[in-house]
C-alpha cells in the first residue's frame, strides 16, 4: 500500500517527516538528497526512533583509536542511543537488531512510501 | 556413585604456599632491600574472629601451607588431585615500588627452589609481578616464562587503577606473548590499598571477607572496556578469589550500557558477555553459590561453569573444599571443572597429566 | 477502547522531577540558610551554570531521553510533559519522585541546605501545584552527616502525607550500619517510612572503586551496585535490621539479580565468621529478603529472559522487587518493554503491589485509579 508522505518541497535535505503508516508510523528522511523511510519504532524497546538525531558514528582498529565516519548517515534512537544506518535500518552494533525500512520514491512531486 | 569419577585426572587450580617463616623469602632478596622491614604475611588489617587457615594444614612450627610434603600428601595423595597450581601471595600494595618488585622476584625464586623443585611432575607455579613496575614485571615474565612448571603470571586483586588501563598493557602483552594467563588474587591488606568497599571500611571482618573478592568485576569491566581482550586474542585472566557468582548480574548491566554508548569505545567490538569464553576463568570457592545442595547443579549451569570455572581448593584456607564438591555434577561438567578447563588453559600442566 | 483486562496498575518507583532553574530551587532555602550558605550556594550554582550537579563521567546525550527534553528548562522540569509522557503514554498510575538536586558536598551543611530546599520545593510544586491528579508521591531528602538537620526534615515532612520515604545518598562517611546513622533509620521507622538510597552526583573520591577509578561512563554506571551492597551488608551485620524489624531499605537503580548470590555470600561467611556479630538471630539472607527492596530499572537483559528468572527465584524475590522507569533519563525502562520480562506469577507484585504495600498507596486496583489512558499502548 502506498503512503503519500508529503510534497518533495516539504522535505529538503537534512529534514524529516513522521507520517502515519505501517503499525507505528514512518519516518521519512532526506539525507543529502537521498530519501529514506524507516518504521518509527526502535527494535530495542519500541521507542519513536525516528525522532532521534542524525549524526555519524565511530569505527576503530585498536584500543583508543576512534575514527568519526558516516556523518549524516546514522540515526540514533532518542532513548538508549542505539545507532542505525539511515539507508538500511541496520544496527551499527552486533548482534544485528534492525529497523524496518520501506521503499520510498518521488512521483508527481509527492514523496511516496510503499508500505 | 559413578565409578568413572576416579579416572579423571583432577587439577587444583589455586593452592597458596607460604614460607615456613615470615621472612623466609628474605634470603632470596638482594641488599640493600633485603635489610629493610616489610610487612609480614600475617599482617592483617581486619582481625578475623576465628581462624582463617586450617591448623591441620600447618606443619609443626610453620605457617599453614608452608610444607610442600604436607601439601602434597593432603592434596595429592590423600586428596586425589593430580596437579596443583601454586599461587603464592605477596605483601599488598607496598608504597616502595622497588621493594614490592624485589619481593615478587624473591617469591618467584623461593617458589621455584623450594616448591617447584620438590615435585617437577605435579607442582606448577605462578610468576608474581608488580603491576606498578611494568618494565621489571616484563623482565620477570621473560625470566620465568620458559620454566617448565611456571604456568601463569600472578598479580594482586588490590590495585590503584583498574587493570584494563593503559599503563598495564605492556605487562599483559608480555604474558600473552608467552602464552601465560594472568591470575588475580587478593593479598592481605598490608600496603597502601584503597578502602575495601566503595563506601569505606566495613566494620566487621565478615563484611570485608564476604565482599572483597567481588572487586574483580572492576578489573574485568576495565579489561573489556579498554580493548585489552579485543587486542590480545590469546590473553586470559583468571580470577582466583572466585566471583563467578556475581558475574552475570553485573555483566548483564554492562552489556546494556555497552550497546547504548558503543560509539565512545568503538574498539569494544562485541557485547561484553561474549568476551568471557575466550578471556576469563574463575577459580571455585566454597563460600559462593547456593547453600541448598539441590540448587547447586542448576547454579553451576546458570553460571556457565562448564566453560568458565576451574576447581580450586583454596588451600590452606578454612574455606578449603576437595574436588568431591563436584561429585554430583554430570560427568561432562565435572570433567571440565575438575580437569579440562585447567588442562587447556595451562598447556604445560595439560601435557603432564594426559 | 479501554478493556479492563488490559489494565495493569503501575507504580513507578524512580522518577526525577527537576526545578526549571537553580533560582527556583534556592528560593526554597529555609531562613537559617539564607545568609552566608545561601549566598555561597547561589554563587556556586551560577559557576556551575545550572543545578550544580557534578559528575566526572559523560552519560549518553545530556543524561536524558532526547524526546523528554522540554522546550525550556532541564529534563523533568515540565509538569505537562511529564504527565503526558509518563502518566499517559507510558501508562504509569503512580510515580515516586526522587529529586536529584542534592549533590554530595564537601561541607555536609551545604548538602543539608540543599535537602531542606529540595523538600520544600517538592512539596510546593510536584506534590502541590502539579499534583492535582494525586498520582505523585515524594521522598524526603536528608543528609545523614548532619543528623540534627536530617531528623528535622523527617519530622517536618513525615506528616505531610505526600512524602512516602526518606532518601539518603550511598556516598556518606562510612557504611550505614555505623552507629551515628542509626537515629536516621530509627526516625524513619518511627514515622512508618522506608529509607531509600539512590546514587548521588559527586565528583572525585566518592566515585572511587576499591581498585581505582574507571575510565568510561559505561563501566561506572553498572557499578552502582558496588555502592549499595556494602550498605546492605553493614545494616545486616551491625544489627540495624535486627533492631528495627520494620525498617525497609530500598535500593534504587542498582540492579536486581545480584541479590541472589550476594545473599548466599553473606550466609556462607556468616556461618564461618559470624561469631563477631552474635546479635543476629537469623541468617543474613532472611533479613535481606524481609527488609531490602530493589527497583527494577535498568533491568538486566540476558539474551534468554529465563536466566534472569532463575536469579529472581533464588532471591525469593516475590516481595522484594518494584518496577521503575527512571524517567526522564536516557536509560529509561519503558513499561511495555519491561513488565513482560518479569515472571508472570510475580508481575502484578512487581508492577504495583509491592510498592503499593510499601508506600501505603491505596485503591490502585480499583477502576477509580485507572491511568489516564490504558497501560497497553497502541
């Protein structure tokens, strides 16, 4: 089922909209021009994960080495800070606990999420 | 009773030898340090209300645990154990780093000459080092690593910094390089230790004794948090005072927080609980676990004794228990706790008994 | 639509309201502190740019759930937001409030002053103006190292009706079995109040473990337990529990399942070395089971929940455990995610009955005390 989220002009890069859809609502994001849609429910405790900050994360090769990577590509849950890749909904930490994602497209100027 | 009980070679993973006399190790020390006073082994901050050591474990005229022949008879001949890992104590966190190091050196020489030489097949030993003196700790490891009976490095439970912190790393790297686990065991309070609990000095001996060994958890969390286990694949820490009883309730808390705050310490790649099998072992202790015998087996299973626990008698303490404590465990679990876990952790020992 | 079977009353035993500003709090300083001490505290809060809470470790974000931050003021300072998020969305029926406005201070007089201000502020605001619905109860903050002031606070607020426990920090000048702390426990019992402890914000030496300072917040946070069990051991072994059989000691945010092995330890060591404490007339574990309670947040989460249940069974936890969220902190336990992890046979005890009995909360199972919306979220 297709959900009309908003007009594309209402979703400039760096912005998001939470729209009804699915069981918990859907967060639609524009990150640097690319559109993503994720279920608004954290797989941890059910928090409204799409309200969390978009940020980066860290990777490491040895103790005390922390590189800042994927800036603007990581969604952090507003409750317990779990990190997810915006594009795939995949958790950064293992074992994987992922957010459900939805296909999203633009049609006739509308942002459409396919539920 | 299962007739196959007697066919398992049993290992006692921690017995504590003492010098016959307080200052017996002095003859292994060099001047000028050998001329100075240092705390005796019976320097206690807390007077125990009753004996800490069993009098029947003392030879005439000596401290409990001070006679190799007596220990051998009590643990091996009468006690059915095939191999014993000897873990001597040192004198607490002495403020004079050189003195503490010299005591470690002398203890190692004493152990090798008066204990390991007594039984080259069944006695194994621990290399005492002073974590406050990393360079000379590494020298000491290098000196003894190839001794055929030295199976691990040993450090005090007491510390001024948790053992994961960076100043200690070179010591653990050296231990790992030589395939030696690191055993942690409390000395008596004789030096400049911090207060025994996070809220100060307990009033009573019974409180101090019941709680002190739990402090290993700070070292364990530190070793995980600072990436020591992540970086040193082969490193194993042995918490020889016990503590497996308190492990999972506290590690589970650590697991939740790791996942939330992972990005601060991205070198911790796994959930903390997943480091245990590869990097942590506990010695058993009689004063842990359910008092109800019926709950003992479910408890051993709950604490993953199969992978994490090694039987130790804790000789010559009043808490001593023989390997019979595991008689009612299923054969597989019993064999791992009484033998396999130690035999695999200490290859020199494993080769001797198989 | 509401369905009677969906409704489970919930008492949340750890909620943190906050003043909008330091000024709001310090306006409640009693007269005797308004002079030099009041000036010093005002100036100190200004220096610390806020409520003066100090901690050496950086918690997640600002320590708060990001979606629990009001438009102005710190987390927990907006009564409408708390009502909406806690009482409506989370379905909490009744919340026990524990302000964190009191910091461990070098001079206990200053800490006592902060306690007095906090209690008056709580009474006026969260147990007064913001408590029209009657669902909030509070804690009398005391500084045990100024005993006269502590006793005075207990006397003053125990009759109020809205305060249901005395709150003490775990970081005092010794463990709570020390004789100088006995009058506090005795006074609490005399007024029918449990004594609870919650980790305080302090810098430096109070955060020292017996083997040194941890490096990271995620090491320190699980180790709150290490600040609580020495007090449990002390209250048992010094005979305070024995002398005050009606004393109830609540450990907040310090974990649950550790009590099972800890009770065993106390029993083992007491059997061997208990001659030093002949005033105990039963094993330590019995005092603990009867007189110590714990709040659940942050609940231990083994991969298989059955493993947690094993420890709960070993504890004999039926009357010992009380649900909490720690709202509005980052490590908040949502009722929907947490209550189902309790064994079914004790779920109602943990969710509200143990707390209702401890804190004298009447009528929670009746429909007149329903939450503002059913507990099962859509």
